[in-house]
C-alpha cells in the first residue's frame, strides 16, 4: 500500500463514520479522543497528526490499548507478532538530501506497525482511566495557562477573530466537565489561527470550503488535545451545518483529511507549548 492508497482508505472510513454518525452528531474524532493518544512501545513516542487518526480509528474499532510498534521493534522487546496478524499503515515524513540541489526536503514513507494485542510475549498496558477529577483539575490548569481572553456567558461557544477572544457558556451549562473542556479545546484551536499566532489560512487549499475546513481542523485539534489531557469529547449538534461541507471536502481530495490533521496537530502543539510555558512561569513566581 502506497501513501495515496492509505489516504484513500482512511478517508473512505472517516466518510463512512461521518455518514453513520450524522444522526447522533457523533463523529470519528470523538471516539479517537476517548481512546487516548496512540504511542509507540519503544521509544514511547506519541503518534501525531494523520497517524493519530489512522491508529486511533483502528484501535477504537478493535478495543485495543493504543500501544504500537514495528515488527522489528516488537522483536527488540522480546515479543513476536502472531502469524496471520495484519499490519496497520501510517505515513512518516523524513528529511533527505536532494541530490540535484543539495537541499534538505521531506519525503513521505509508508510504515507498518502492529498493536500490542497482536503480539505474544508482551503485555498490553491497561487503559488509563479518563475524565477523573484529577484530569479535570489538570485541564483547568492547562487552559488557564494559555492566557487566552475567555469570556463566559450566554448559551453559545465561539471565537471572535476580530476581537481575538473566546466566548463560552459557563461550565454548569454543560452536561459535564469534559464536555466543557472539549468545547474549550475546540475554540482554543480556532484561537491559535490568529495572525499573531499560527496565522492559519486555509483558503489556498480549500477555497470556498475554507471555513468548514477550519472547523474540521478545530475538531481534530480538540480530539488531539483531549487525548493528551485524558478527556472525552461530546457530540456537537451545532456542527450539523458543516457535515455536508466536510463530506464534500473529503471526497474531493483524499489528502484533505491529512492536511487538516497536520494543521490540527500544529494547533495542539502550540497550545501545549503555551501551557507548559505558562505553568513554568507560574511555578517560578510562586517560588520567588
């Protein structure tokens, strides 16, 4: 399977799940967020962007723990992939030297991994408990450290690019705390696109569907952020207006999902970086 075939396969599955979940507004990335962040068994690195989606979808479908490795990596851990097990493919972008220009460029390579549940000789870790009081407290600390202008009130969530502020209902207006923080993660993803931050412009890639694509980026970023925070995502009926546009974008270009995932990962990385910097600054001030 080459990269384009992988893109086609994953996009087709996401389109199918969007269509099946339209009535309940449950999208594929809601399950991905609930499953947690897929990681490599060695060296324990998290899979990111499009690979987070690919491995998340397969892991959710099979109820797996989310720990993966290549055939050789499992062997290095003293484990053996069972005969007849099918690999899951991902795409890794690696830098190589262009022989003609001498410049470094990124080239995509398809790689194959197996889940911990597909091998013998290695015990898959238990799934971490999600949405616990400790994780809710950590989420509050995370978002508070971002320094975004967040205004609570009303009954709708939105980000204002002109005013550069986020509007959210109060936490008590949500069904539970994870739903509030998932919505805050979504609006925070929009906030990262401001010209003073990541300056995200999707019109070149998506044209008239740029607004819907931005919503898809924010949804995927929220899933990635919630995965990292150990929180679940709740369906958003107010996103029904984007379903037709999302399906149109994904069907027209099988690379669109992976482009959106890349932008979403950049948004989550930006938020995580800000949160870590903010938390470190707070700790220093408290110690002073």
